[in-house]
């Protein structure tokens, strides 16, 4: 399962184009269904705060809410799922023909990263992984601090 607030450039199964949009997504990574909130257009340079919040649980099942703070209609709740235990900052790019198909900026920065387990900030140790580097894609972990971490993705 993948549950994530998504900043998107270009088209996807949800729509989009040559502009930035945000939405919350839930996908069954085993080829099952995918669900998303409506795409909401955002401006380059906007500060975005994506969050996933535990909203309830039983002994072994969990309820969550994913959204972008302050952006209407980006909330996507899920219920009765396995516990979410894996955190990733990612850039997913599909159907790029030229390096210039990336947005006209050298990088995307994930800043002020904060992860809470209850009221505790766990120790973070981001591990860069680059699966495609044909356009010079790379990742720099600027800070593993929690709160206040930063990961930059270059393209």
C-alpha cells in the first residue's frame, strides 16, 4: 500500500498537465485499485505542507487522513488498513522524453520534515536511492533532523 500527499508536475491517471498540482493518493501496490482526491493546481514556489495523521485504531487495524494543509478538497481518509510504518520522500517521473520535460527548476526541496510517533520524534536517517540518472538526477540529504529535516531532489 502507498498512502501519500503528492506534488505532481504533468499528467497522471488523475489528470494534470504542464503545471504543478497536489492531491492525496492511496494505491494498492500489488496492482489493486488506486484512489485520489481531486487535483488542485498550485503555483511554483508555493510552500506546501503535506500530512498523514493517524485518526483511530483497533487492536490491529488503523485509520488515517492524508491532506495538504490549507488546500481544500485534498483530504483522503482511509480506514481499517495495516499500520503505516515506512516513510519515503520521492520524485516519480513518467513518460519523460527529454530532460527538459522536467519542470524549469533544478530541484525540488522537501524542508521542515517532521515525523511524530505519538508525541515522540523518532531518529531519522534518510537513505538516498537514485533509480534513474539519465538527466543527472540525484538526491542530497541536507539534514536528518526531526523536526526540521531536509532532502533535495535534483533533476
